[in-house]
């Protein structure tokens, strides 16, 4: 019976997700449909000001600093990423903000303490901000970085000035089925704690998300790897949050694949909120 109910739940999730994709076509305003116009975007900053390490409680974290504007901005990459993943985004955002671009535990040049979870990464980032004297950063995260942004805002509500969570999911079963299937198959041949984390976490309940008090922007792509219904769920569960679905965008096309679009997305919303 339990197996049968699980199958019914999966089918229900797929059906509601497909309905939302169709609904987006006919009612785009309901999802905050957004087209990113990159005309007039300033030239990218060419080199980071800093490329260094900081020792935290459990992790020796590698990071870069781009630009020198205010306020500070913490830019967090996704699962399996590194500073290279969001380098272009940092280059454009550095025109207006001091961009801190770290590598999460078990990623890039940061050390691997042997275990990883979103809660542990949130702790790392809170310590990172304390160690570098970063106050009220605007936190922008992509994919797992978006999940990190949400986790930080819920676990350390006094830390962020605002969060922009791009391509974040509330639970592993909110992905479109092809994505976790591919991750699971890959993990059969080579066990990877990063894959296991994606397949088992997070678990963002409405009660947990209600702990977030800072301004929040929940963003996904029209053709993302997660269902639009989950973007709506996150938006409706986080008090006072805003939502956008980027027209014709995939999971990464407006973030790790196009720094100009990242700049327009973030700066436009920050300015609207008086956070620039």
C-alpha cells in the first residue's frame, strides 16, 4: 500500500507540474514572467581583487573578491561548481557591488571535511561572513547555491540583507523526473556525496520557510529542471517574497551561462527594493 501511495504521489506531482507549464503559457503574469534585457550592461571587471583562503571551523574555504562597491554581495555556486561557475556573473556584478565568490566545502579548492549538507554549508557561510567582516550581504545563489541562500536566511535570519534564490527546489521530488533519474544512475557507478545530497535533501517545510524575514526573490527558468509549482510553493511559503520565472530560460542559462542576465536580474530587483 505504501508503494502504491508513493506512485500516486509521483504521478500527481508530474501532472500538477505539467499543468503549471501549460498555465505559464496562458497566464505568464501569474508566475512573474520576466524577460531579461541586457542592453546597456556595463563592461565586465577583468580580474578579482583577491584570490585567497580563510580557515573556518571545519573548512579551509577558497574565495575570490570582485569589485569594491556597496553593499557586499555573496555569490554562491551550485552542486559540483567552483569560482569558475559564476565567474562571469561576478565580473558584471562587480561594477556595482563587492562580490564575494567562495567555493563551498567539498568543492573546488576548498577543503573536504568528509561530510556535506545544506545546513553545514549554511554554517560555513555564516562563519565566512564573520571571518571577513561581511555585514548584511545580498546573497545570490544558483541551483544548490539557491538552496544555500534559503537555508542561510532561515537558519541565520539576521545575517542576509536579502536573498536571490535561483533554480532552488524545496525537496528532491520536485525535480522533473529525468533529472534525479540521471543523477541516481550516475551514482550507481560512482558513489558521490554531492549526488546523494541532491537525491535526499533539502526538506523545506512551510514552517521552516516562514522563519525567513529578509527580502527574498525566488527565481527559476521557464524550462528549468524543477517544476514551476515548486517555485510557486517557495514563493508562497516565504513571507513577503517576490517571484520571477525567466522566459525561455533553462536551469543555468541566465546564471552560470550568461553573466549579463545575472546582472540585470539582480540589480533590477535590488534597486526596486532599495537595496543597491
